[in-house]
């Protein structure tokens, strides 16, 4: 396939590799040229699934690539449209390769709310997670010069699929998992070889709870009352087990954090530093973000209650 035209950015070689000798400021200073190409990676039933590759030159040596799934309740959204495209463009300019993928939108026209039985919600997550694994297989077998390791990542519904693939399907295959307002079933167990975790979640998210709670706030007698462990909940479980997790708690934030956090420059700097850290499986940190400023002093949780 003929690549799309290359977009060029100024070269700065302050940090052409990841490693403990480079500071966060060094990492953020890399400006790479980026090649974008689109490839079909899987055909399943009636769906032809494609991915948009962003390959930076130079890349941050040692950093894994990111496979990203957009949000949209498993019923809408597109790999090439939405806030995640600006997020992945920004990471590419900093030397991080990525693949933004299509996946089966099995709830299109059907919804994903409180009337949808939990088993149908789980099936939608499972299908998307299977497509994510197919993308990983394609990238690993590709003759292109790509990173040898990949991180599963997503926003909202996409994050739920990334978490499913990363902690329930094939944890040993992933260099990490990134979740923007995603969740796992609350009865999920931490697997052996659990990959390190990076999360961003609004503390007052009423759609996908940040801690332990019910999807969309459904009443317990409703068919769609799915008990979830959100991004902050899962990060805490990993930390309590001595495993790596870095989480950004956006104080008072709702489900919009699934998009807005991706464009937060403080979060991006933290994420790139995490990707570049060879010891991220041992990193544990909770960062509180309130009114546009960061507070990781350890003084306690967010001050304001949710309405």
C-alpha cells in the first residue's frame, strides 16, 4: 500500500532513546517526523478491520508502541476521527509509534444502557478485545520496522476492551495497558504476569465508575446493572498486590475525562515518561488533578464530593 505523504517536524535529538538517564523534559523534547499509513489487519464475518499506523522517525528507542481503541459504547466511533487522533499525533511527534484500530461495533443500533443484559455487554467487550488481539498478531508479523512490544490502550468502551485483552485474555503478550475511563468486571482477578497499568479517570464519572460501582448507575434490578472496577479501582488493586500502576484521578471529573485527559499536556508528559521507564512494572503513583493543576503530594483524595 502506498504510504500517505510524510509530515515533517523539526528534529531535536535531545532524547532519541528511553532510559533512566533521561528526564521527563528530555523525553518531551523529541520532535519526530511521522509517516502515516493504513492497513487491513483482519476480516471477520462482514467486517473488514483496518488500522492507522503512525511511525515516528526517529522513535524513542526502547519504548513500546500503542494499539488504541476509540470509544463510543461499542456502537459508534471511528479509528480516524475524534480526540484520540490529536493524542496519537502528539505522542508520535514525541517518538511513540501507534496503531489506531477499527473493531466490531456489535452494539450499533442496539445501545449499551441499563436495558441491555450484562451478558450482552460482556460479549461486546469480548468481541472488541478479540479484534485487539488480532491487531497485535498482525503488527508482530508485519515486515515493517515496528516496535517489538506493544501496549493495549483505549478510551471508554475501547479501554474496557484493552483491559479485557490485557488482564483476562493474554496478559503475557502486553508491555502495559492504558485506560482512559475504562473498567473491568468487579469480580476480575489479577492474573500472573499482569502488565503494568496507566489510568486516567474522572472521580465523579457516572457512566463508567472510577472506583467500584454499577455501569451507568443502573438500578440493581435492571438487566444492565453491571458491577465494575474502574480505572482507579483497578490501579489500587494492582498497587495493593505490589504491581505497577500509575493513575491520574481528575477530581470532580465525569465521563468526559475519557477524551479530555488525552489532551492534557501534564498527563501526556507523565505517560511518555511511563512508557520510557524500563521499570514501569514497579512504578506506583496516584496523581490528583484539580482545577487544571496537579497535586501528587500524597495529602489525600480529591476534596470535593460528587453531586
